[in-house]
């Protein structure tokens, strides 16, 4: 009789088992294929702390016969199988499918750049689409052995006709499709230039710049693999749904029909439903009881209610207790992020509500002279600040013109966002050093000696690693392309500044990768790049944009490549194939991003320049890029000792101290250690929603509580089998309809065909706020 152990206080049976579960119906329990953790030397944590080392605890928590997943060690032991069928990975079919779906993902993601809320195509949805088409490829094509001609047999085998669609082919195709947005940052710069500087980059700058920006950070992931990929605790939780689904689809054939049937019905439901909040009945995109209650109230009361409770339109308000039923904004992210991450994000939201309300109604920084929420720049009079009015023909700021017009001002919400971003960056650096430093050293030593005990790492030792010189050659090519762009192009960024940008990104990347691997979600570090650029290149907003892009891409690409290298480790795809196919997908996606960007910017220019936008299109994202570039190009005047926003750069120093305070409180009051606080994540979420649509926040909280707090702990059987699957279907159905609506009726192709106005689709804000 197994001993009782502490578990969820819900009345469920909770037991501790020292080895693998011995129940029946093995097909429904993929974790049983994992070998004995004692035999593999699998590390386990003993105190609830994220550990990258080799601590061991062979106890596991079960509820009604199914394991409760608590950490990365449980993932390695119970969720992800070490099975390796040795099937081919790089095939004609995998390349073709990856290429087709890269086009889909790149187009949809670029659309979301110009939406009130920025999102991307669900990787799990792409994965399932690839699976359906891959299986159909094998079933609907003739088998090679039906033909007598050896020549035809060879051709059909190369084309994968009549052949079983394997897990490794599937991973490679999904990898190509998902990496199609790695080059998005560079394309966003070109959008800013077109909108705010009335200039389009040359073909040479577009090609070489995109190549350099898209690939400059790959070398960092190669160098940091022992730290950010190999340890068991580096799960990359937001990618775990894909790994689980890969293995369920290919290792559990009997369950496939049932899973895909449920997926299909959920996708169909989501697709039909999305027509309502996105087009027919937009009230569903933001349901606010308080907005409805204030419809007949005086104007000043409605204005306050809109500021606090409105959120269905871009920059409308904070969206407090405003619930959205529009899945395109909610998405399945909150079905996969671990509870510890979501808990910290909720604390951050509480601080956010208090912070920007306090700033606005206290009129800090003359907040009430400007819109409550907007990422645009304004003159002191409250009118929008024109970028071109203070620029000269060389792309730099003309201080004589600036003196006449006056310094730009930020909305209070934007200034608060910049401050909390710096707090988060500082806290990230200190938190990783204080709480993960020793484990990082241990993990590095274990990987370098090839003794990392994670069974998935050990299972991959039979495949050839990517030689370091491959990474170095790729970096050299990207570096030279960037040199040419900055020497011959019109970036205004000097060569030495370009080199500093890459070095800065290389410094921050390890911290971001560790946080992302442990929590499944990172923090925005672009603000630091813009601060440094402003200090080094005063008066040069374009230089700031390019500096930040190269620096930030070093960080972003290292995270993305590490993420997929972890997927490859879990699914046993050879290292070299993972490396090559991600490069291919990145470059292909960047080219498609550029085409879509030019189309949208040309057709929706006026609304993208509007500081508020509407519930369909919004330039908030690119406006924010430009606002940061302009203000940091005036760092001394705007953020200096005598500047209005001095607190913003000081936030970096304050942020460095936050984890020290956290560590000190843990020492003074040890029970506090049981609460998985992370000051970097708290600070990040205290200010990362300062513009755009906010009605989704409370809906995402509800989804997270249901999935991670209730379903995962009380009904782990359903959670393990369907949590990620149904989330992917909802993502896919909603995003397909958004793709169709955007070009058919919402104006992405130029002609807008709005749905007739009625109570459920009001002419103003969809939530009926003022």
C-alpha cells in the first residue's frame, strides 16, 4: 500500500509512488514508456525550486491513478517518451509541407502586427495541419512497390509516395513552418520607415538586412546549448504541447482517430464562432457589465467607466472585469504556461491597474493632457507629434526644428510601460544570478563532460552534434551582410554601433533563455537596447531602430532556436537537421513577411498612423517602436537628469535590486520560499499591456485558472490528453477565419466591407463604453 502524501486539497485520492505507474491501458499512458529514473540518473528537485542540476527525488504525486506534472523532472519522467524509431527526418515531403505552411503562418503573424493585439499562429495548430496533410500524402499517393520500374520506384520513394508519415518528418515540417516568423523584427523596422519617415528601403538593404537580422543570433544558441537545452528543467513549457502532441499522434495510433475527431469538431466550432466576435457581433469581443450599466449616464461618468472598464477597442481603457469571448486574443498560451508563471503575471496585472490609474488621475507627467492609452508621441498641447517635422534629409534630428516644436511627450501609460520594462530587465539579470547561478554552473559542467543525467539528452548522444564552426560561419555571413547594410545603406548606424548592438544582445541572451526555458515565457528586453542606442547615438532615431533590432534579434533567435533544439531533443531529431531547416524557414518567412507588410501599410496607412486606431486595425505596435526610437534618440533631453522621464532609466537600477529584496525576505521569512515569486515576470506584466486591446486579460486569467489550477491538478487524465489538443483547435479555427476576414471584408487587401451596424455591432466601442 503506497504511503499518503500531501497533494491538492480537493478530496481526490493522492498517492506517492516511487517508480512508474503500473496500471492498465498503457496506450493511454505515454509516460509508461519512460525507463526507470534510477537507471537513467534522471534528476529530480527536492524543494520545489527550479534546478538545472542532478538532485533526485523518486517520489511522484498521483491523483486517481494519473501523475500530476509539477516540474521539468516530471515532464522527462512521465510526459515525454525516450522512444526513438530511427525514422528519416529530412525528406521531400517534410520540406514541401514546411514551405507551404510557412507561407500561412508568416502572413497571419504579419496581419497581427497591425491588429489591436499582437499575436501569432499557434504552433500546435500548424503542427496538426502538417499532420493531416502529411498523412493524406501517404494515403492518397501510390506505393512505389506497385510499379515494376526501378526508376519509377526510386522517384516515388524520393517523393514519399505511399509512405507512412513519421514523427521526425512531422517535427521538421512543423519546425520550418514555425520558424517563419524569426525575421519579423527586421521587417517591422521597414514598416516604421514607410509609415513615419516616408521612405522605403532599397532592395539591397531589404535582402542583406533581413538576412543579417534574421540569423545573427543563431550562434548564441549553439554556444549556450549545454545551459539552455540539455538540462531536464529547461522544458520551454509553451512548446511542451507540441512535443506531447507529436508523440501522441505517432506513438499512439489507436487513439488518433478519437483525438482528431475531437480536434476537428473543436476547430469547426471555433471557426464558426469567430465570425461573431470578429465581424457580426463584436460585442462578444468585450463584454463589460459596467459599460452596459453606464450607457445612459452623464458624459463625465461614461468617460471614467470607459477608462477603467473599457477594453474591446484599441487603446480604449484598462478592461477591468471586461471579458472577451474572442479566442483570437485569448489563445491557448494560458492553457500551457505553468501555474507559477501565471501567478506572477496576475500579481503584475494588479500592480498595472493601480499604477496607470494612479498616474493618470494624479496627472503625473501632465497625463490628462493626452489620451489615457496610446503609444504615439504628443506635443505639450496634446496634438500628435510629427516625426518628419523634426527630421532632416540625413535621417537625424534637426535640433533647430525641435526647439521650435518642443520635446515630445509620452502618455502616462507608455511611460509606465517603459519603466516597468526596465524594472523587469534589471530583475531578470539579478534573479538568474541569485536563484539559478549554482545550478547553471553545475548544468554546464555536466553537459561539457557529457554526464547530464536527463534521459533525453543521453538518448541524443548517438547523433552527430552541429560543429561549432557551422554556427561561426553562419554568424560571419550574417555579420558581413550587416556590415554592408550599415556601410552602404541609409541606416545612420555606424559600424562600431552595429558591433556594440550584437555584443549587448549576446550578453542578455543567456538570461532570457534561462527564464524562458524554466517558465515558458520571457520578458521584453528591447527597451535596454534602445536605451544603450540612445546613449551612443543621440539624435539618430533610425540608428536606434536598427541598433535595437540587431541586438534584440540576437536574444530572440537564441531563444527560438534553443526552443526548437529542445523539441528536437525530446523527439530525437538529429541536431544538424534541426539547424539547417530552421535557417531555411527563417529566411523564407522573412521574405513573405516583407511582402505582406508592404501590402497592409500601403492599403491601411491612415488608420495605422491614427494614435487610437479601431477594433480592426491598429498601428500601436509600430507606433510604439517609433516612439521609443525618437525619445531615446533624445535620451539626454527626455530621460536625462533634467528630463521629464528620469525615472525610466533609473528603473533598470531599481530592477537590479528587486531580486535581492526577494532573496532577503526569503531569508527573514523562510515560508515565503514556497511561493514561486519571480520579480522579473511580475514587473514585466505590470506594464506590458499599455496599449491596444485589453478585454482579453480577464478571460486569459479564467482560462489559466481552469487549466493549470483546476484541470491539471484534479483531472490530470483529461488535462494530459486534451488540454493542448483542444487549445490548438480553438487557435486554428479562429485564426483561419481572421485570415479570411482580413482580406475579404476587413480591408487588408484595400476594400473594406463592414458588417451593418446594430446593437451587437455598434458604431463605437464594441463593449458599449463611451
